[in-house]
């Protein structure tokens, strides 16, 4: 009977590894939780079996080790999901900051261009008014001469 339980536990463990590599975190956790329930049920049946105390103890230890292993896998997956969520949030924050910086740079360049244009227009206006003054003075000088 001990060999049969060990075989069941081993096959459960190897299928958990295969499933873990092929599905996403949520599906992987669901599958591991299902295995956890199966192992817990097997643990209950060991206690009520007609096997000797030594066989029950061995079976119980194997099942408890497998349960602990699956619980560790679930915890690792949950931690990985949490890290991915935090990384995604950090990336989103960095992206928003970069966009705000780009927008500020664009505004700064637009303001500089507007200022340069205004300055150029003011210089042209000054030159025009100075030319008018010079022309007026010139004509006055001609009148008095």
C-alpha cells in the first residue's frame, strides 16, 4: 500500500510541474489548489485505512511533504504575480512621467519659438518706426536748408 501512495504522490507532483509551465498564474494556482484538495482527501483516507501504524505514518509524511511543496508553489506564483503587478504599475508611472516631461519640453520649445517670433516682430516694428522718424527728420532738415 505504501508504494501505491508514493506513486500517486509522485504522479501528482510531476503533473503539477507540467501544468505550471504551460498555463498562466491564475490557472496554475487553480490547478495546484485542486491537487491540494486531492492530497488532503488522500490524507484523510490514510487515517481511516486498515494499514499498520508504520505504513500510515509513512503515507502521512509523504502526503504532508507533497502538500507543503504545493503550498510553496502557490506562494511563489502569488509572489511572482504581485511583483509583475508592481512592475507594471511602476512602468505605467514612468510612462506617465515621460509623457509629462515630453509635453513640458514641447511647451518650452513652443514658448521659445513664440518669444523669438515676437522679438523679431518687435525689432521690425522698431526699425519701421525709426525709419519713419529718420524720413521725417530728413524732410524737416530739407525744409530748413
